[in-house]
C-alpha cells in the first residue's frame, strides 16, 4: 500500500505526465524497428510486451516488428528427431530443417497477430482494432558455401519491399516480418532476425532500431550498465580484451552497422524487465544502452533559444539563494557569455564567463547543474571549459563569488581572497548584502 497522500499521488502523476509528454510528441510519426527473439514470445511477459507495442501504435509511432524463432525451431527439430547444426553462429538449414523453420515462424506470426487483435486488455483500448500486416516483403539469397560448408537453405537479406512497407506504415498498420525470405525463383530461406531487422532499419532509414536482449545487457568491467556509446566506442568495446556475451556481441555489431548507415539511434534493452521499452523511449535516461551516431549529450555555446531552458534550470537555485536572481532580459543580453550542457533537448548544466580584460581576470558565474545529474562530472566539465575560455582570452585569473558552494571550489584549487580584490567595475555591481565569499584561481 502506498504511503503517499492523494495530493502527493496526483502530483507524482502530473510530474510524470509532464516529463513524458515531450517524448510522446517527439516519437509521433517516427519509424521504429523492434526485434525480439523467440524466447520473448515463449516468455511469461510476452502479453505485456504486446500491450506495450499496441500502446506505441496508438501514439502514432510507425512500427516494424521482427521476431526470432530459435527455441521454437529447436522444439520442432527435436520433435521430428532432427539435429541442430550450426557454424559460425548460423544455422545450417537443410530441407527438413526448413520445414520446421516455416512451421515455427508461421505459428509465432499467428500468435502475435492474435494478441494484437485484442488491443490492450482491461483498458479503454481493449478491443481496439490494430491492423498487423505481413507477407513476402523480404527478398533473400543463399549464404552459399563458407569454410567449405554448404549452408543450403540459410540465407541473407538481399532487399526489402520498402514501398510496400512504407505504404502500410502510412496507413497506421504494424508491419510484422518473420525471419524468412524468398528468392525471385520462389525459394524460401531461413534468415537471422538480426539481419532482417538491421536491413529493415537501414532501408527504411528508421529513427530507432531496438533490440530486446535476453541477458543483462551491455556492461562495463564492473558489471555496470553502459548507458550510451558512439559507434566508435562500441567497436572499441567489441575489439577489446574483455569477453562479451555472444548475444551482446551480435546485437552490438548490428547496432553499430545500422548507425553507420543512417539509423539515428539503436537501443539494446533487457527484455525481462517489465516495461523496459517504454522506459527507454519515454524517459530522459532510459533503461538500456543506446548507440547513437549523434551526440546525445553535448556541451556548447548557448544561443538565444536556450534562455528558457537556463531559466528553468537556475530558478530553484535562485529561490534558495545559491545564485543571484537574473531577469530574462539580462540573460538574453549576456547569452553569448554562457555555455550549456544539453542532454536530449534539455539544458542540464550551464555556466557563464564575464571577462575583465583590464585586470586580466574573468568571473565564473551562474554555474548550475540539474539535480538529477549531480555528482556525474558535469560541474567539472563546465569549470574546465570556462578556464580554457579564460586562458584563450589572455586572462590569467578566474574568480567566483559564492555563498553556499565554497568547499566545492576550494577542492578544485580556488583560494579565498578579500572581497576588496574584486575588479573595480565588478565592485559597482556586487550585492554586498549577500555576504558572498570571493575565491580566485590562477592558471
């Protein structure tokens, strides 16, 4: 039972809705390719995943789903007394195995279609008509002979019928692709779900490619989840000495490949975490690992368009007396002196430099970091950037005026000085009633 009062619960909902709604708007009309294994289909929480997919469709997100079928294929092979043969991670698919592949894929496709036809149970969306389309949209070709081994009916994606997929997506349909492809001569081929998904994301120039992982995801050497990687960082991780789980290697390589060929962001998420996909899409920090060809978080010079974000960031610090209050007009006038850290469209840090060339000193002002991102090094990044700016302008000293953060600056090399040491022009604007302490740092 929750210990929150009704008013607290209402406020929690309001705060959540306000923080989520920008992502709802940002994702509407975007193309998302989602791939999950046959383990997810057989899992206990598959109904929940299908419900989440239905929600995404209702929000106007263009969805392409690709399912795997490995455990279902294995079950059918075992039933028929057939052996599983692999080489270099790929199944060797003979004619008898192909029959099992087709049976498993067909069964999964029907199950997904039937679950989506229910809408979202026990909600106003129950019984909502969600159209799911599938078909021969993947053209494939045989893997052929590798390392002296004939892969027979195992294939790779040659191309997708992009026009047909786009036409269905534009109608609000969900497109469902199975790990099967067909040659122009009518042959069927067993494909990997990762190949189909990556090819689909690239050919459709999808905004996101999402892999649902069975394991614990992409972790560092301390078994901590890695939240964000550039393609270069991901390749460094893949080529490093530390052995990564086979599943992570496979999906991470696909994520890098997709980003190299125009997909904006790829996400690797733990499938077993209920609602993980919704958290990844509709919260700022998500719950998985994102491989992005773009800079998800960047430090840059501020522009006039950042004034609103800076005001929202510093307002709580102005109200509790940590920062001097600044009017919008003042911020607009001084905006060229500001540096900001932007994370996925939100200003999470800022700092300003005010130069006094005559005295060859600069003031570090309005240093602020969003409460959710404290103790993550953003303050140090801003400080180092301002110090670099000061040096580039030939200013040998940096000073700050502070009432509540003296120790933080002292730990970073600032020494306290008499308030009388302020530059002459700064003395005329100083609010002595705040009883701020003055600290200098020499470069």
